[in-house]
């Protein structure tokens, strides 16, 4: 049995964190002993790990560059005698790979969840240097793998494993009641955005798109779920565009499945992604998606089949996609149904977990570690 640690900065309700929790909870307990650690702080998803019997350790990183946290993490890894450490997101990827190397962890796996165009020269240098510490760098889409290949990560250290989504029944809701609960007319057409309010998501483009639709599709309303550094400026922009009655900024919410169940369409105007969780969540609920043709998103949304894609920054085409689906509920339902079929065929959570389990055992066997017998069919 392999002892596996999942290391991530926090346990907030975001895409990478949800994937990590799904993986940690899903790894077969007859083959893996699983723990988790947070580099900086915990968050609401710790309850999900506790329910799955996965213990969580906090390393307590406090400084931007924190050698004390690196020392604590190194000692924790030595004492834990882990066979496999998997790291998630830039800070944990950096500290985790250094500490795992120092602690003599046999297998080090790095998860990269986006085409990280935000990274500057320093971050890219760190990634290139630490890539040699990773037995595998796993991208959650072909776009992510290609990005890190171009960054200089050797091809034999790269692997692609799609993010997964659990097939859970959507909550039973009264869509009209949900609309009125967030301050919209009960009969409005509802678009939903879920994500961090940061430059990557181009929420300003969404607001300008909604401005184009104010008089063309006056019954359209949009709920924006999430928080981030741009929230204040985005709320100001919404006011300048006279969207106060058409848009609601809801902040962090614990009832995203409920909001999604009530929505007519999910919208994602990003500049880049990895494999966007919100799109998978929409697809499994049978909701159509209007999105930009961002790296990563194009591997999930099939234009005209499971949703509508517009070029990044093309506001008129993004507006047309939202308008057309608002006006044609039958087509919206057909796109949503096709999206659900695709999610079940290509992005199942159990398939994602099985591929990581296989990867851990392959890498461990190559290092001479004892691996549990493969399950029989």
C-alpha cells in the first residue's frame, strides 16, 4: 500500500481544490493511505475531506517567501514517510517539490490546472528548474501540457489527465423562487457566471456584453458568483453601464449547484483556462454554456453541440450566443443534454481517480516500491 500526500495552498471552494478533494476521497483505500496538507490555511472543503476520512495538516506559511514554512514542510514529509507527494497550484508546487526532494520522497507529482499566462519570468524560471524534481507534471488538458512543454518541461515528464466531475443529481429547485431570492423577476432569463474576479476571467468583457444586450434582450439577468481583487472595479463598471437591475454580484456562495439548477445558461468569458470546473459542473447538470474559445475551454465545449464559443474579446459574438439561447429554450435544452452526455463519456470523476492511481503505482514500481496487486476485472 502506498502512502500518498496531497499538498495544496488552501481548501477554498475553487477548481483545483475541488479536484484535489475528489481525488483524495476517491483513491482506493485498499491500495492507498491518503493524507492532505494545506500550505497556507484550510477552508470549507476540509469538511469534505473529513467526511472521507482524510486527515489534514496545516503547514502555516505566513510570508510570501517563508523559509520557516519550507523547513516545517520538509520535517513533516520526513516524519510522514510518504511514498508519493502530489502538489497543486504554484506556491504548493514550489514549496512542495523542494521539500519533497529534501525529504527524500520517492515519487513527486505536480498538478498544473491552467495555461498560466499570468506567470512572469521568475515564476517560469521556478517552474523550469523544479520540473526536474517532478517525476510527472500532470496537466488537466492538452492545452496545459502543451504550455508546459513549450516552457521547457521534458516530454517524458509530462502527462495529461482530464479533470473529473461526479454525476450527482442536481438539487430540486423552484427556478422562479431562486430568481426572486437574488432580486430578479421570477420570469427573467438567468445567466450564471462562477469564478474568481481576476483578470484571467475577463468579467469586464461580460459586463460590456450585457450592456449590448440591455435593450436587445431586456429579460436577461446575470448572477455573478465569486470574489477577487477586481470586484470593486467591476461593481463600479456595472453601475456606469446602468446594469444595477440586470446584474447581481453574489460573492462566495455555498449553494452554487442550486443557482446553477435555476439558471438557463452558464457563461465563461475567460482569456485562458485549464479545464474549467464550472463548465463541467454546468454540463453534468445539462446546462448549455456560452464561453470564449480559451485554451482549455475548447477541449470541453464543442461549439454548436454542447454550447456556444466566441473568440476571446469578441463581445458581439458573445452577446449573440447569450441572446440566441435566451430566445430559443428548446435549442438551449438540446445543447445542455449533449453537454451532459459528453461529461459522462469523457470527464467522469472515477476515470480521473483511476488514472492518477495508475500513475502513482507505475512511478512507484519504477522506483522499486511495493505496490498492491492490480484489481481484477
